[in-house]
């Protein structure tokens, strides 16, 4: 959805009010998180990744390392 596709009453709100609306929407999604179900393929992929990580804990990167690469700090 582009900004032009937003209902006009939302588009007319001040930015801070739109941000507050986003927060309310996000919180409503979090409250309903039980409605989200992983597929069997997604579960299998996560299990496989956990198994690889368990077999060699040194494998992979920490969040700080990943963030540094994204931000060009490393």
C-alpha cells in the first residue's frame, strides 16, 4: 500500500498521531500472535538451524557482529 492508498482521514493525522496509531496496530498484532502458525517446512528449517548451531556454537555471528557489518563498522 502506498501512502496515497491510505484512507484520507489517516493521511491527514499529524505524524506523531500516525506513529501512535502504528504502535496501537502493532500491539494488537502481538496480542493475537497465537493466530500465527508456522508451516511444517518453517518448523523443519528452524529445527535444522538449531541443530547446526548446537553442533558448533562457534559457527555463525553474534548480533553485534551482524549489526556492525550492516552499519559498515567492521
